[in-house]
C-alpha cells in the first residue's frame, strides 16, 4: 500500500499542468494513493484500494480541476498520507470523505 502512495506522489510531480494547477488524473491518483494508505490495515483494504484506483483510469491528464476544490482535496490526501492507517480523520478532510 505504501508503494501505491509513493507511485501517486511520483505521478503527481510529473503531471503536465501549469504550476499551481491540478489535472483530473493527478488529483485522482493522489486521492487514490491516500485512500489506499488510509485503508491498508483493514480486511478489505486491498479491494477498496483497487476500486478507488480504477476510477482514475477514465480521468484526463490534460483537463484541469477547479483550484479551490483541488486544493482542499489535495490537502486532505496529503494529511491522510502522513497518518498511520486507521487513524482518525484529519481536520484537513472535513467535508472531503
């Protein structure tokens, strides 16, 4: 699961969008990695990770996401990645999960 989070981070740094913008794919990959990390200790963690990762296949690397929405979701994802699996929802995720 940590590998998925690391892969999401690598993909996020190589996205082809302008600075301070997020592509649909970048945001989806970051979110999927965070969700995989956050559920990796649960019995159905692998299935949850697979389900959220599949959603990213249909997203575009060239379409940008609204900045305010993307900033909130990215902040939540980054906070989830810093926590241990199974921890309480971080304050950055209020309204995101």
